[in-house]
């Protein structure tokens, strides 16, 4: 399985970037035991279009171009489903067992085009609060790491 995290915007050097890299490295390392071939973060430049609809469209096209063909597509969406860590891990296992890659998509402030949104396998929310995109990326990478540890049998503090 290959996991791609595609996000609009770049993390600046500093604490957020360091934490993002740390969880990415941890997930890649622990994920080898379940067949994770790679975990890649792809940063998409924010559109400079003046019109919000145009920005959304340009960013959605760029994001769609980095989603591996046939991958399970997961959009981070404040109106999406909330799932616990075990359920999240089970979804990753199911996609892996089916031979599918997974792509997690974090859109820009204007959202994502309906075409990209409608094609998603899952809309995922980290609660109903509004989160900065940088923190969403870190929380997502932490959950991917947590899922790989759950799937490899590492003791989980909630069990």
C-alpha cells in the first residue's frame, strides 16, 4: 500500500513542520509491518486566482493529479464522518487488503470542487470545530501513525 497526503499550502519550517515530519517518519517505519510501501506528503501551491471558484477549481485539479489511480480517496471535510482510531485503522487495513493505495486530500480555504468531492470514498472530519490546515495535516499524519501501530499489534492505550 502507498499512502499519499495531498495538501494545499506549504508548511513553513518550524514546530509544525518538524512534528509533521516526525509522524510521517514514524508511520512509514511502523507501517512496513503491514505492507506500507511509502507515505508521501505532496504540497500543492495555493492558487493565485482572484475568484474563489477559480481558486477552488485550480487547486482541485492539482490535487486530483497527484491521487494515485485506483486509490481510495479520503477528503478532510469538517462536515465529514468522525471515526475513532480503531475504525480508521480498519479502513486502512481493508484498502490494503484490497490492494488499493490511499490518498488523503486537504483542500484550501475555499474548499474542493464538487467533482473531486463527489468521487471521494470517504469524507473525514476531526470533529465539528474549525482547525487550521497545518494542524489538520499533523493530526492526520498522527492518525495514520496510530493506525499502523494498531494494525501491527502495538499495545493501544484504549484497549
